[in-house]
C-alpha cells in the first residue's frame, strides 16, 4: 500500500517565532507606566510579618494540643457492654409531679367551647389498675370531669368498678373543667383510648395508654431515663404480669437491686415505672413473696392516696 502524504513537523526550531499571529493588537503593560523600568520587589509590611509569625505560632500550639489529646484518648479504655446506665440518671433533671402540668390544649388540641374528653374502653375482667392510679394523680393536678359507664356487651360489672372514680360531690358546669375522663366497661381484648372521637384511631394496650396519660404531667427526662422507664413498664406488663413464675422471680430480683440504689425504680421521683410495676405486683399476687427493698417500696407507694384508693378495688 503506498505511503500517505507527509506533514511538516510543527516542533521544528523557530516554528513558534515564525508563525506567531499578527492579527491581534498589542496592549501595554498595566503594572507599570509606559517606558518605565520594572519596579523593584516591594518591601513586606512589618506588621504583616508579625501577624504571620503569630499565626504560625498558634497553629504550632494547636498541633501540639491535638497530639496530646490523641495520646490521652488512646489511654481511655472502652466501657463494658453491660455498663449500668442507672448511674447516669443521677444527673437527670426531674420535673416532679407537684409542679405545673403540661399544656393540655397543646397536647390534646383545643376545641373552643368544648371540653376535651379522654374515653377509655376496658374489660372489667381485667381492670387496668395503672390507669386508675394515673386518673387519681391527674385529679390532683387538673379539674377533671370523671364518668363511668357500662357497655351493652358486658352483662354485669362489680359495684366497686362502677364506683372506681369515687363520687364527684361538687358538680360544676362542663366548661369549668379542664379535662373529661370517661371509662367505659366493655368487652374488649385490651384497653383502648381515644381523646378525639371523630378523627383518631384508638391507642391500644394498658402500657401505651399509661404512657400517654402520664405525659400530661409534663415531666422532662433525658434519653437514658426515658428508656429505663419504658423498659420497666414493658417488663412489668409482659414478664411480671403475664410471665411465668421464673420470669417473675427474675424481675423481682432486678427490682430489688434497683431499689437498693434509689427510693424509686428510676431515680429519686415517682415515675410511670413505679405505677405500672406496683399494679402488676398487686394484680398477680406476687407482692407477698417480694424481697425486702421491694416490700419497702410498695409501702411507699401505698402511702400515696392514688395507690391506697386503688387498693380498695382489690379487696
């Protein structure tokens, strides 16, 4: 096959000088006056030099501090996986139940001219004692219009359950109450709650309803304390109340250890964990076999009026 045509190399000497374009007009040097000689190198301002030196010194010290911190971090050992987080709750700022409560309008929504009602359906064969204790605690904080009704699905309800809220001797106009609390004894598999009858799905389960109602007290906890409270609530409902005798024994030992460190299950104030655990012990009849610290704690609970009033329902 014949060779292709040859192309003159563009890298030969002088090619740049020979073929520079002449179509562009030249511009004068803007950095100096026309015809003036190139200026000498300007002297650096002494204050700028001092600032640069200071910056370098600061960066050097920061680097030394970083090295020291890195060295110390290597000396700190990783905490054990079974670290007892209950020690952390000592730094938690509790909001006692004796302080002002939560903003009910903010939590439940505000209906102008209408009282916000909490309606709970519960089976009389398994009365949710923790909700009754919380109701009594709420009555100490808010003006509550309480009522108990019986659904047609239930044939009969014991007299003490029909009067579980006691007698409201001083009837006031409905608009003077802050919250309506209605308990309906009904044939349901688990307690159900609504506070907006028309728009919301029911909240189911004694533990979930108790968590919501207890939040109306406006207590503030850090993440560790809130997690411990939730853990004790679940333990009380699923192991202490519904578990086997072996599970109950393990829970009682854990409670005894926790109550050896603090007067209540979680810290130095009454929380939802104490309410649910106390009710579970009383309903299962395991209180008689409880260890010493648990027995002492139960007496502390029963010295409070809301617990002692519920005790009458167990007789």
